[in-house]
């Protein structure tokens, strides 16, 4: 993880909602000079956990919050997400070390054993959906149609009429308490973090954002591939609509 200064984080964050709809797909594509083709970005490698991140998780309290923020690197125009950590000591923005263009199908030889977070099979499924989604559908998975007041249920006018709904683009994913508890139990000073990009079509059916980032926490620093012993967490607190008051 690398600490981002406030100016860089702010520019990255504000560039995402400004991105025109037809440009969304492009920010996930890296040109491969050797093979003369574009590769889709499949995730973000954040590297070893930063000390402030580890301390904040270990000392989590009611004033703490952690979000996975959508962003654009203005130097490359590529998708560049980061973590936004808020606690008693202030706000810290933690960026990734590199984009991933390969996501491995993780082994699952002990699928019936208890585990933290989501299953390896779930991670494999949503990541496969992301890898295979047609280009013309990519931009749609970041939107959800909600009411003008943000509630998702319309606005009552004179007890009968309702305002039309409109789609809103997700800006960040707010990490839920159960995910923080899982992190607290597995994070170590040498832990590394990846965030894989996925698509959960079931979320769309439930009026949730279909784009599904899945965090992977690994304590096996010597392994290059995803490991069966890693912890996978599903971020579902999309904002909007699930934004704090």
C-alpha cells in the first residue's frame, strides 16, 4: 500500500463521476504491445498492509470508517481505486501498487469447511463474470436506478404522484462491520491485499450495483497465485445508494 496525498486522492476521486458513460469501459483496458491487443484490468494489487491501516483495523471504534473508493489516474486515464480510512487521527488514503490483468481461478479442495467471508467458489464466479462481460455492458454495472431523494422508493407528492427515478453511478463501497471483524481476525503485519473485480448479476435483480469488488487478504507472501487459505470479502455497501447520512 502507498499513502496518497490529499490532492492526488481528491483528483482521482472526482475524475470518476466526471467520466463520460462511453469512456467507462476504456479506463479498464491496458494495451499489450507484445500481443497487440487490449487486456481488461481484473483487479488491483495493494501490496503489504500499511501500518496505519493495520492499526486502524486493530483499534476499530464507532468513529472509524473504511471505504473502497472509485478513482481515475489522470496521468494514464486508467481506473485507480484506493482505500479511504477515517478514524480519530484523521483521514488516510491508501493507493494500490499496480493494476492486475490476471485473476486466477482459486482452488477449493475444502469447500465444506467453515471460512470467513465469501467462498472461493463465489469469488471465482463473480470474477469470471467480470472477465467475460461484453464491452458494451461494462458501463451499465456501475449504475443503479434509485429515486431522486436517494431512498430507492420515490418521493410522495400530494400522496399520489412520485418523481421519476434516474440511474446513479457508484462512487465508493463502504466496508461493513462484519468485514472489519474478519479483517481484524486475519490481518498480520506481513499480510498483502488484492481487490479482484467481479460482477454479481443477482445484485442487479435486487436493485444493487452489479459491480462487485472482492478483497483478498493473504498471509502467504511467498505465493504468487491466489491461495486456498486466503480470506475473501465481498463489498456490497455501494454508495450511492447506501451512503451514510
